[in-house]
C-alpha cells in the first residue's frame, strides 16, 4: 500500500467580487493527481468583504481532500499565509503549494510540481511560468534574466533535468543570485518542501511589496536545488491585488509601495551575505527607489497629504540615515528630471 503524501494548498482571501474564490478552488480540486495525494486546502479569510463560506459551499470535491477555513482581522496577504503555515503539522504535510484566490491552476500543475520535487531529496523549491489576464506574453518571456539565459549572454545557466521536458534545475548559489536579480516566481506558481522548512514565513513588515519575494530568496538560499518548469501552468486573474494596484503616482499606496521596496532591499543587505555584482545591483536599486520615494512624498505633501507614518517608522528603524538623506534624494530626482535622465 502506497503511503499518503499531503500537500497543503494555502489561499489568502480578500476579495470584493463573488465567484473568484470558487474558481480558484475548482482549479485546485480539478488537479490530475494520483490517489495517494491528499490536498489540505487552508483558506484564511483576511477580513474579506465577500463571505468565503458562500464561495466554498458551491464547490464539490473528492472526500479524500479537505478544506479548512481560518478567519482573522485584515493583516495583508503575507500575514494570512503565515497564519495558514502556522496551522500546518510538518510531520503530516510534505509540500506546500500557494494559490492566490484570484488565480487558477491548470490541471497538471501539482502533478508536475510534485513529480519534479520527488526526483531528489535535494529538490526543495519549485516554480513554473505563468500568464496574466492582461498580457499576451508569459512571465518568462518578459524576464530579462530568462532572456539572457536563453541567448547565452550570461553564465552559469540552469541545467535541464534529465528525462523531463521543460524542467530545469539551479543549485542554491545560482538560484539565490537569480532571485536577487529578479522576481522570478509569482506566488501561485510556488510549491516547496514544507517538511524541510516548517519555520519559513513571510515578512509581515513588507505588506505592500516584497513579502513573498523575501521568502523565495530565503528558501532558495537554504535549498539544495531549485527547479522550475517553463510551461505556463498558472493563470493569474483579476482580483484585489495590493502590488499591482499601486502604480499610479497620484495614489498614496504607490508612495507606500516604494517605501516598502526600500525596506525590502535594506533587509536583503542586512540578512544575507551578498557578493558582487549582486550587491552593486541592489545598491543601485536602493538609490533609485529612494529618489522616487522622496519625490512622491514631496508631491503628496504639496497636495496636503500626510505621509504614512508606519512606513516611515519602519524605514527609520532600519536605517535612520536614509530618512535624513531624503532631501538629497529629492534633489537628485529633480536633477534627473531636468536633465531628461528619467527612465522610471
């Protein structure tokens, strides 16, 4: 008799439109997986305006799987995912797969992820390509580093996994450097070996930007090998999205997003031993985001809008000198604008 493998599916839920969670759940329970795989779907209601029980009631699924619903006050997607992770038993759950409530998996997503991770005990972290509802190009097609790998412009490159189509592996060092360079894996594409990293959590300080990216960097740094599929097995839908709703420079949340990006990059330099040229890239981004943040703060103040004190306090605790250098960053930003050297 085969042993049972439990895969926890973590879904943070905060939506304003009915039917979104139902579609995500249907895609999870439609997975083409073997009979020895059990899904433990953990939904965390993060103070959602739409009631999750109503959404769950409309979903039918194999009784070998189960759904758990946890309710909490609104704390953001990272806090909601952490609540789900804390509820899991590492002695029971082998793998964790993330699924945002407005996303959907293709039917073979979990089967391919688990089959890949099961090849070797060193394969700890898996992700795949994905598409977005508003784009005709896949994420990897838009990725600068993936294009450089494909064209042979950088080395080393990920190696194809023998016997599997469209699957590649990266040793920890290469994966760590790649994830420092770019955000490679949208949350709903990630599956990792939970039994090996039961204490890994999202950084709740990074509510508007970077909480998932920080966890992926942490996991690939600790992992033996990271693996990925170039197949688009995830479709990212249109729902409430904190990050993608903060690109209009007239919105207060856009100011906050740049502040959180500074917090994220500052934490990277503090938490990890980063070699050149990766450190140089991060420092350049810190300088760039600091200029944009200072400029947006000044715009907001000119319009009578007070800055977000929570973001400022996080920045001050991490690096008081960066707050003191904001006027200089603003002056540099204005100089860039006047000279036309403004490619933001």
